[in-house]
C-alpha cells in the first residue's frame, strides 16, 4: 500500500502543478490562445492512462483483495483500479475545469436521445434486411447507428406502412448500367465511412475519458454501440416472425374479416341457420375460453417488448455518456457532431433504399 500511496502523491503533484500552468498562456505571449498553450484535457488523459497502468501493475502485485478501496469517496469493486487516480486528478483540478466537465456531461447526456430521434428505427432496418435483402449493407448501417429510434411504449406499428406510398412523393429515378454500380459503390463507401467514424469515436471515448459508473472499463461507450446492433437484430427477428412471404396469393373468404349482420354475431362460431341450444352452449364455452386467453397477439407482444428494450438501451447510453469525465465541452461538441454525421449518413442511405422498395412494392400491387 506504500507504493500505491507514493504513486497517488506523484499523480496528485503532476496534476496539481501542471493544471495551473497549462490553463494560462506561456510567459511573454500576447494572446491567451498561443501555440505554447497545452490542452488541459488531453494532458489529463495522458496522466489518466499512466495512472491506470500504475494502478493495474500495483493491483496485480498486491491483489485486489488487499487493496484499500475508499468506499467513502465512491470507490467500489468496479472502480478499485481507477478510483484513486481519478480522485488525484479531481483534487488537482480547478473549479473552472470541473464546471467545464459538468457542461460536457450535460451535452453528452442528451446525445443518445438526439441520435435516436434522427436515427433509423428497428423496423426500417429490418425492412431493408428482410424485404430488400441487403444483409451486408444492413450490418454496416447498424454498426454506424449507435442509437435506435424509439416509439411509444406498447404501441404497435404495421410493417406494411413503411412500404406504403406517400402523397406528393416524387418518383425515384432508378439508375441502370454503370450509374447503378456507381450509386451502389457510393452507398457502401459512405456506409463504411460512417461505421469507421462511429467506431473511432467509441475508441476515443473509451481510451481518453473515464466513465464514472464503470471506471475500470475502457469499453463502456463501445458496449453501448454494440448493444444498439443487438437491438437492431432483435427488430429483425420480430419482423421475421411477423411477415409471411406469399407469391400472388389473395386473402380467402375465411381470412377476410367480416361481421355477421345478426344480433348475436359476437358469439364465436354462431350460425344464424342453426339456432339451437347446443350451438348456444358451444358458443358460450368458446366465449369463456377466449375471455381467459391472452388478448394480445404474440406479434404485437414482440413489438411491445422491442419498444421497451429500445428505451432501456437509450437509458443505458445516457448513463454511460453523461458519466464521462476528463473531457471538455469543445471535445464533447466534436463527439456529438461526429456521432450525428454517422447517423445522418446511415439514415440518408436507408431512406434511399426504402424509397426504391416502395416503388417496387407499388408496381407489384398495382
């Protein structure tokens, strides 16, 4: 424990002394933003990485069971390695720097909700996979969209509405020949760029910042993005259980919903031509059986569960991003901008593909 205390003192001294120097311009410079000024948060991220390495090595030498976890300062089993380092950095930081961290946390906290509002939904992505049959493009777009659009809880949406034609919509031009391959190449190029950009942001947040909730984990932002892919896959499974492929078939008379004009049309299995006591008894038995049966169809139940899972994913992303420290408001604004650029690119590509599917669906059912 003596070596841990010595390392903590060294980190506290380096963070405390340099924090006062790097936030002010160099001696003799006329402008406060001269080239001699060092980025505070970039420097602290280096201290954090060095302190993390020291903490890991000392923890392996002494064992986590023997480590003195400071529970009164917020330490626990999940932050046994990094909590002393974070405490040293915060003790050596000024109140102005801490206020900047707080403003960055507010901006990052609303980022998952903003990304979900402008991002694709699980139903739209599933339509691209199952109806458009574009599995590779689907996988790339799901990785480039870390957040999933959410709907009202327990609200059922008809998948056929995504392919229905909208009023005043311009007909999409379908390129042929070399133009078709060019458009496809541009789609995959922008999709790969969006995925690489999102992965790079996940990596930067994990390595250069600290998640206060899971401070020992460097992959908390990456976990949030990976869970978004899982939510999209769950939406594809739900849509796969809902749709039924049919080639040129039409609903039969038994499948078409209709109501009997008779007064007792609501009785299950009622026939007006066979109005007997036995038929009434059987109808009442079937009615009693239907009353104790679950009213919701299993497809609707799947959609309800999917909407709840999507909201839980957004809450988890808000918890992870809002608890990031060692990051300033300018860097946070850059992070949100990069996330939005990836999501918007994926959204544009998806809408272009769905527009082509609408035209194909309209021409097939014309």
